[in-house]
C-alpha cells in the first residue's frame, strides 16, 4: 500500500467512527449520564470495530491502487493539515475532558465561546469533514466519495442531536450563542 493510502486509511480510521459513537451517546444521554464509564466502552465497541472491519474488507473499493494526481495529493495533505490545526485549537480551547465529551456526560459545564468557538460552533466536526475530504483527495475512489457523503449526512444528524441536547441543557444562553456564532463557516 502506498504512503498516500496509509495516510488516507489512518484518517478514515480516526474519523469515520465519530458519528457512530455519538449515535450511541446522544439518543440515550440520560442513561449514559448514570453509566459514564460504560459509555466509552459501548461507544467504542459499536463504532471502531465496525469501521475497521469495513476499511479492511473494502480497502480495494475505497482506496486507489495507484497514486493520485499531484494536485489531489497537495490538496489532500493541506486539508488533513488544516484538520490537525483545528483539532489542536479545539482541544486547547475546550480542555481534554470536554474534548472527549465529559461535560455532555456530566450534564454540566458551560458554553465555550472563546477561541475557535467564538468563530464557529462545531470546529471539531468541520475538522473531521476536512480530514475526510483530504482522505478522498489523497486516495479516494468513487466509492469512498459515496461513503464520505453518507458520513456527512450522519454527522449532520449527530450535530442536530447534540444541538438539541445543548438547548435542553443551556436554554436561552445556547440560543443566544447560536445567534452570534455560525454553525460551520466563520462568516
């Protein structure tokens, strides 16, 4: 497997399970708040093994066997690099506990509206989307572009569930934040 396929595979391994994990957490958030340690194991067991098996079984259908054109490689690496920067900024602005969903599971916390979160409400998900696009440009086949499209639809559903939970937890404060800060693009 060439270097670009390895990079794309690693990105997909990290990013594709994200909506599956949150589909375990958000619909039953009250249950998981009473079982906070178990949720990580349940979420990981539902998401990563399924995605890993899919990546292994369908690797030929998802990933190019040759090297992508130079412009696609450059664009793919730029998107992945931008995602790494967004990831770092998000983690720095949230702190590690919040970054892994601890406040969602505790039902507490506060709305973070500083740093990157003062510009967009969902930087982690924007970064994930950019990384998936980067993987598609680096080594994606038509099938991977279809998988990426399904993933994006699932992420939109996850974001809707998360925003519903945020409205329930923070009420008018969250609605005010939504009025000031766009969901995905900083303008």
